[in-house]
């Protein structure tokens, strides 16, 4: 287990070792992603951050905050709705142009919400929540991997260690969608996709991390109607007394991106920072499911882009 005090002291020592880093943040306009971005701005001497979000004007005051946290930093916002694969491809091209030949050290992915309203098919025929939490993240990781420095890392904040048995003839959950199944499928497919990427890019690290419960307002952002009101005004205020603070989880995510032990390969980290291989994931790995999932992803991306 990696304690919070270990995380904090490692991050506090960062400027001496790693003065300049370039990172891409997706899903950092609130919650855990934003907390990670603030930690990054605080602990890296000369940080460059490319921040991808769907509403530039809503983020304007936070850009000011980041610049005052670190006046030596460069913080650029690129506007894109990352629920669609075609928009992800376009914004990855913009990232490439922004970098003008430079490389990326870190990619943080934390976009998404929990789909409480059943399957919500978007313009590309994908469930919108599933697309944000799974397909889109794998698309970002695949598109940005060639731009990573040697030893570069992708950290995706979702469900490392939360994998489970999938409905194997309905990976996309077209016929079997439920909140629980979507969580299991997105976590399991995610870890197997990262295995595949780690094989393709053996000098990089692909880290799938479970943050544990954190008081970000995620449930209230996700649910609508009576359930949304109950989450926002009753469940989340109560939960916030017991669960982790986003700032602490953000520190932990920065640690996963910078601590020496998470170099190279595919990592599934639980909320304590322990590499976890649950029985279902072990079985899928042993049966060669990483390759199958890689092929499934290609098919789903092609299908989405044809719609
Ligand atoms: N918080 C927890 O306890 C917890 C536990 C386990 C796993 N997770 C996972 O960790 C990730 C981050 O959670 P969080 O608590 O930080 O959530 P959050 O505070 O709600 O932040 C979610 C991020 O995703 C973006 N997003 C949401 N819906 C979007 C949409 N339709 N299109 C484009 N972007 C969208 C948000 O952008 P806007 O600012 O534009 O809305 C925001 O940047 C999620 O995938 C969540 O499932 C969280």
C-alpha cells in the first residue's frame, strides 16, 4: 500500500528531479482530473498542460487560477466534445500541432459520468457514458501513444482492480446494458486494452487506476430527476464525510504519473496504489483476451466513424 504521506513527500520532492513536463489532461475540468491538474501545476517547476474540455468559457477562471498557482507554467485549453471518436481524432491532431514536434510525458484521462438512464446512444451509435469512460479513452491512448516520450505514461482514472466477468458475446452491452454491467465491462475492457497498448509500446506505461470513492459530485452530475436531486442533496453531502477528498486523490494520481516504480507496461492499480490482478482479469489474460479486445476496439472505432 502506498500511503498518502508517501505520495505527498514524493510529489513535494518533484521539482528537483523533474522540472519540466508536458501533459495532456482530458476530463480535468472538475473532480479528480482537476485536482490532478492542480497538483501538477503546484509540484512541477515548469509545467506545460494541454487541457481538453467541452466548454472553454466555463474553464476561463480556472485557467487564471492555474496560472497563479504556477506563473512559470503554460496552460492551454483546447475545446472538444470528447464523447465522439471523430472529435477525439480531430483534437489529437490539434495537440500534435500545439506540440510542434515536442513530445508528451503524461496523459491523464478522467472524463465520464455514470449512465443511470439506461443505454443512451450517441451520434456514433455508442452508449454515451460507455464512450466517454471506455472507447474514447482507448482512442486517446492509442492516438497519443506515438507522441509520448520514452518512459511516457498514460494514467486513466476509472476501475483498476474492479474488473469482472463480462457478457462475452455482447461486449458493447447493446442487449444487456445496466449500470453495474457497464462498470464491469468498462473496467475489464480497459485493462485488457492497456495490456495490448503496453505490448505495442513496450517503453511506455499504461496505468489504469481506481481512485476509490471521492467526494467530487460525480453521482449528482450523472443522474437526472429525483435520483439526481437525492444524490446531490442527500447522498453526496453524507458520503463526503467518509470518502476521500479530491485534492488527496489528485496528489495520488500525480504520484502514479511520476513515481519511479510505475515505469513501462500495463498497470491495474487499486485505490491504495497496489498492482491488483483479480481472478477474472487473470483468466482473460491467460486466455488471450487482450488481442480479442484489441480487435473489438478496431471494429467499434471503424463502425463509429462510419455512422
Ligand atoms: N468520484 C469517485 O468516487 C469515483 C470512483 C470511481 C471511479 N470514478 C471515475 O473517475 C472518473 C472521474 O470522476 P470524477 O469524480 O472526477 O467525475 P467528475 O467530477 O464528474 O468529472 C468528470 C469529468 O468528465 C467530463 N464529462 C462528464 N460528462 C461529459 C460529457 N458528456 N462530455 C464530455 N465530458 C464530460 C466532465 O466535464 P464537464 O466539466 O464539462 O462536465 C469532467 O471533466 C469518472 O470516470 C468516474 O467514473 C470516480
